[in-house]
C-alpha cells in the first residue's frame, strides 16, 4: 500500500503577546500544581525582512553607462550639473517592464522642488521612481513603438496605481507617449 505524501504542518499565526500570555498562564498553572516540574517551552519566530536593493545609498561610483556621448533615441532636453555618471551602484542592470506616466505638463509640478532637492524642469530628461538612488540613469523604451530615452532619477513616485516610473514631459515626448498619457514601457538601469 502506498503511503500518502507528507504535508507541511499548518502554522497558526497569532500575535506574539497572545502566545506569550498563554505560555505564561501554563507555566503559572504548572508551578501551582507541580512546583518541581515547571517548564516553559517557547519558540517565537519573527521573520526578518530582506534588505532592500537600494537600502545602502553609499556612493560607490559609476558602474558604467554614464560616459556615453548622448542619450540614445532622445530628442530635446538639456544637460545640467546633475547629468554626470550614474549613482545606481548595485542597481545597475536591473530591468523590467511596467506602466509609466508623465508629469509636468501643466499639472503644477514644473518649478517645484523634487525629492532630491533640485527644481523640477519638465523639459529635462528626468524621472521619479520609488526606490532607485537619485542620479541613477535608466533607459526607458516604449513597448508600443520601440522608441527609447535615457533619464536620470531625481524624484520619488509615482504613488498611484501600478506605475513604476513618472517621466518628465520631455522624456515622455521622446518615447512618443504624451498623447496617451501613459505607456507600457521597459526599463533598464544603466
């Protein structure tokens, strides 16, 4: 007769204080009934989160990509003092795809301070991302038409829906997505 495969035991998740209170109550009961045989058997595991890829924000220098003579497929935009080599460190090579939108097209953000302290200029090739280090260079490609542009992360966001990047209006124009307002794009940290 074949044996049934062993199943993983079910684990009940409860608040640590409730479990601790139950163990304490059991120990007190044992102490009253059998003082010589008091035992407390506790084992509480607290999962520790894995460190974020961007938790270490030390400037480790450029890992490549920042020395090119221009942005591939970009149209317009002007260089500024923050357009130097990428500060992406260990994030270089990270890639994926997701919905992307833009900001700075009359929505009141142009001229406001970004999360890294500089003034937002919708005519520069910049982007907002939730976790990439400021200064990271990211190649953005519009999946619908293949147009690409390299942007520099200088802000945080987006905080709506499932989008992963908010591009400046100039960056969105470079990939041909201003009319739609949102694109499905691919990204690669340089």
